[in-house]
C-alpha cells in the first residue's frame, strides 16, 4: 500500500463528515424558515411595525394585524394645517399590503409594514387646500415620506402636519425676496455705513427659532459718537425690512424727534445701551442683505415665503405745540420776540395686518406706539407796568424811570396757552 494512502483517506473522511453535518443543519434551517409559522409560535421581538406578534401563530398574527389596521381605519387622523385653516386627509389615500408584510416576517425581528400612498390624490388635495401657487413651493416628496412613516406605525392619535415646514428650501422658487427697505440721503454717512456693513460681511443670517441682536452683531465696542447716526440709519433700514413679516420684535427704541431719514412709526435707534432685537419664529433661516450705494442704503430680506402676507398700518395723532409766554424787562412794552418756533408732536400706533391668500385680514397685531412730544413755541415780550392814580392824573410819562424795581428787573415769568399753532 502506498505511503500516501492514509492521509488521502483521512481527508476524504473529514470532508464527508463535514458535508453530512452541514447538510443536516442547512436542511433544518430551511425547514424552520419555510414552515415555522404553520405550527410554531413567533419568538419574542417578532413584530410588524408597532404591532407585536410574539407568542402568536401565523393565523393569530394575521388576525392581530388586521384588527390593528381596522382600528387605524376608524381612528387614524392626519391633519394638514396652513395659515388658520386645517384639512383632514382621508385614510383612503393610503394602501396597506398586510399579506406581503406577513410574508416578510423574520422570527424574533421587527418587520416593516408595507404601505403606499396615492400621490395624485395627495397632490390634488393639497392644491385644493392651499392653491396652485403655494403648492408649487412645497416639497411634496418630503410630506409624502413623513405621512407614510406615521401610517406604518398605525398610530390612532391625530397627527398635525404644518405645511410651512414642507416649503422648498433649495431649488427654483425656494428663496425669494420677501421685503425691501430703502433709505435715501445717506451720502454724508456713507463712510461710517460702509464700515458698519463690513462688520456684518454685507449680510447676516437669522437662524430658525433664533433671536438676533443688531448691536451684538456689529460689536458694541464699535458703537461710538462718531458713527451713531450711521448705526441708527442701519437699524432703521433693518427694522423696516423685517416689519412686514412674522418676525417678533423683542427690543426697539426711538429718538425724541423724528429723524429726517425715517417716517413716523418706522424708526429704530441703537447705542451701547439701546438695541434692535428680533426673533425668527420660522423653521427656516432668513438672510438680510445690506447694499450701500452712493446716496442710498438698501436692505433686503430673502428666504422661504411666509404662509401669510403682512401689511403695516399706522394711525397717527397730531398734537399742536403750546405757546409759552416769557416776560423780560430787556424788551420794550408790547415788543415780542419768538425764540422757538415750535413743532407738532405725534403719536403713531403701528399695526401688523396678517392676510390670507384671498387678501382677507385674519389677524391684526399692535406692534408699537411711538410718541414724539411737541416742541413748544416760546415767545418773549416786554413788561407793561400799570399806571398809578397819581400818574394817571399828572400824565407823568416818565414814571417808569423813577421805579428802580422795574428798571432793574430781568427775570422772566412763564404763561402757557394750550393748542396755539406756531
């Protein structure tokens, strides 16, 4: 016998043994995979979606899944919300393939419930609900995916879907110019404005649900007397740009007098102790760009369109200045001089009207009450000394010259007369 016979025989025996053991294990695995749900119960952890099938036979599991689907059909609620309106989607736009879902069960594991959605029905429902223009700006694929995820869990509680969260943030129509504010006559402050704008890199982003401080963005250390006018012009332009939006005004200040670069109700003043602070309540970021031309500052708000249109309305009340009379011995009797012409005062009540797609006002919110006090008119007149009986009888016209109390008087007396126009 060859000396190589024994090793070859040994290898052959090992190979046959491995084949027999492997085949028996594979056969057992195949049998249990195919027939496990016919006679056996599902192990712990077996589920379809959120429906546990542990401890059930195949027939019991199928019935439990059908019961849950029927309950979902009766109680499931998916509500679309836009502006102040809501619309409940019919569950008939969803199709649940429970039979295929059961076939995909793996013992001890969680399988996914197979659900599809009727896309044309969903799109038509949204078009009717919000209109064609809003529909074009929506990410329907994202909304459809979120709807399917909730349906797969077969939740029976009501679920709200705020359509503003599904507006496109990329691509055509995703970002638009929403508001523009322009302030002219800024040539004298062009250099200071340029320096302030450069600190903001010509634009800044207001992040979702975040609060923005203009003074902190500029850097409070850079706020000084030299650029205070420029800072106020910049703050006013930014304020005017965000006013016709749903941004929330946290802090805003005004001057004692209406500045030449602003209309009443639209001013914003900043300093080391005064700030312009506002909050973005939306789920999207918005960009505010700053463009300085030779004699004009332009501020633009860019981003995803708002669910409503916003218009600013002001109610202005006018206050006539008073006339303050002062008396002086330095002036001749009946001589009058005006040392302050006076200016009207104003009270501006500013409101933000929220309008829907049909231009109907759905909400009116007071934004501010700006009061600029009147500057009173000041007049100075000479003293008129009444004649005594003796002077009247003698007709002494120089009586005043003999009265030292009158000749040395230079103090003034004030007398106010209300609502006398300048």
